[in-house]
């Protein structure tokens, strides 16, 4: 590295600017190296300590140097001697302190241009001649005794200077400093810093140091004294171990947070159980309501079916069709038992439903003297599934009574289809249809009962059941019958049904 009148450079075949973290445009008049520390003496800004291209310290008139105008520096036994236009500045690396030599100390002049050290002797070239100063007589080489006594930590008093003291967080510490500097007329100055908090030494003339509000951690109090002759005492160091209270420790915080989380977890579990209990009571109440609704439905449905069937039997007797009446009565007694059985069940397999509808349509066929055709189409996959009982029968009965009652070629088609997670059933007749203006109204008591049952079943399954009917139209737009459509959720076993009263 080389210094010039405007900056620092280093030589690598060619001169290149030396990289540094500040704008260094000062005249470097001298360069030294101490271990890995580059010491640059300037004629404008004092002395710079540079390490790894970073300025670590700048000794100038603001922090101890007598002048910023420096001419030469020499290193000797961990001490830096710098020649300035205001005497010699002496920096001690060990104590991080600065001392001075002036005309009043014996120099021929305060303007010193060059320095050299040989055999513990300092040679200073001044504007008034050469000065030869034995280093042993320079004031900074002399010292005096310095110690701390007493040291008061909380309620404990140490009369012998302790190497280490222990206190709790924010507990006060008082350290009384004692400097035995004989022969000086003025009080000494005490320098101190707390390693871990302070980056530079502070100074005071008060021998009592009061350290308050130290948070928990390990610190070191470093201190020394200086008299008015710039003589420095021996340094002292006291380790300060500030311990946290129990509630400030990591263990307590972990236990505290764990306790809070545990309480929160127990609260969540309690709330969950309370909600589950409330939902269970609500579910039980809803199940009771659905059971009563279904009981009311069965109570309404059974008389309705009996009334229609007895009315049909009565009409056969009135028509004196005793043969048909006898056949009807025989079939009626058989299907009546199944109707009563099915009405007590909420769900029925599609195979049983098909068997029931076949018997029912055969019964109607007797009434109509064979003037009725029907088809029931299904596949084996549908036969093992379940649908609500006595739902399709209501639609078939409504079709027979209102749709194809007057037709001699009445026809009903029932088709089951299984697709994905749904079962559809389409019922088609070739009847007279219905008035479109009344499509949203239920004029048939059987259809109203059907809607009521489907609503209860939806609550039990917690799934929707689609139910709709519409007129079938020819190409010319004439009504040629009614198509009724059901879409049920796919239920493969009776165990899938929650709250089945049957």
C-alpha cells in the first residue's frame, strides 16, 4: 500500500485505489502495519487505523490528539508515537488512551517533523533541534495504584475488590473507585466502560459509579484513572453477572406459554364437547320431530289408501261385477297387508318396491277389466338399492285416478336408472295431463302427503331428493300424458340411513 497527496493506493503491476469504506481523499504522509492493522498518518485528519479495508478508529483532535496535522508515526512496544505541529501524541493500544509531550515537558519546540525509537530512547526532530527523550521518563510510562473498594451489590458489600459479582435484573450496583496518585495537585479523572454496552470509555471525576437498570446478561466493567500529569493507573476489570428473576428465565417463559396453550386447549376441548352435547340434544329433538311427522304421515296415508281401495271395491259391487269384485277383494287383502307393512318402514329396497307396484297395478287391472298396460324396467344394480317406501305408489295412484281413468288404452311406464351416486325413477302415463297454471299447487291429497314425506326423508338423510312432474307434448304440441321424475341419493345398505324409525 502506498500513500499519496490525495488518497491511498496499492501496487499490483499498476497503481490502483486502495478500497476503503469512506471517501479517503487526505494526504497520507506515513504508513505502518501492526499485525493486520494498517496505520495511516495524514497531514489533515490525524491517524487512521484500517483493517480489512474498514476504518476501525480515527485519532484526531476530537478524541484526544493535540492536532490533526501529523507528520510521522512510529510503533514501539504496543505504543504509537506520532509527530505533529503541536507536540508528540502517544497512543497506548493496551489502555486505548492518548498522552502528550510538549515544550513544557522538555521538547525544544512543539513542531515535531520526524521521530525514531532506538534502545528505549525516543529521538524527536523539531524545528528547534533534536530532542532525545528516554522512554522511561515519559509520563505515560509511570503509573499509580488504582482499585475499587467498597463494591456494593444490592445488599452485599465487598471491601476487597471482587473479580466477579452477581446481582439480579435491575438491582443497583455501586462501585467506589480509589486512585493513589501522590504528588498531583488536582483530582484524577476516572475512565470506565462496560463491555457489552459501551463502545468507548466514559470519564468522570466522581469516584462513585452507580450502575442501574442492567438487564440480565454478562458484562465486564473496565476502568482506569489518569492524573493531571497524564499518568495512567493500572487498569481494573470486574465481571458483572446479572441474573434474571425466575419469571424472566426461558424455562419460566416456556412453562408459562405451555400453560396458556394447555388452558386454551382444555377450553377448546370443553367448548367442543359442549357444542357436541348441544348438537346431540338438537339432533335428538329433530329426530323426535321427524318421528312424529312420519307417524302423522302414516296415520294420514293408511286411511287415504284404504278409502280409495274400498271406494273401488264399492263401485265394482254397484256395477254388479261380482266376479271382478271377488278377484279384487282377494288381491286387495294381499296388497293391504304389504301396504300396512311398507307404511311402517321409512325405506324399502327397489326390488320390493317393484314387486309391490306390480301387485298394485295388477289390482287396478282387475278393476279395469284388463284395459291397462304397464312396464316396469330396472336392472340388477338398482334392485339392491333403497328408496323411500310408498312414494312411487302415490304417483301411480294419482296417474290412475286423474290421468288415464277415462282411457280404455291406459298405459303406465316405470323406469329405474342408477348413475354415479344417484338413483332416478321416471313414471310416464298417456293420460290427459294437468292444467299448467296449477303446476305449483298440490290439488291431490296424495301428492301433498308425498311432499311431506319427501321433506322428512331429506332431513333424515341430510340430502336432497328431486321431485318434479310435467306434461308430455306431441310434435304438434298436444298433451299426450304426464312425466314424473324422482332423483334419490344412492343408499346401498339400510345402515347408511341415520335415524330410520322403521
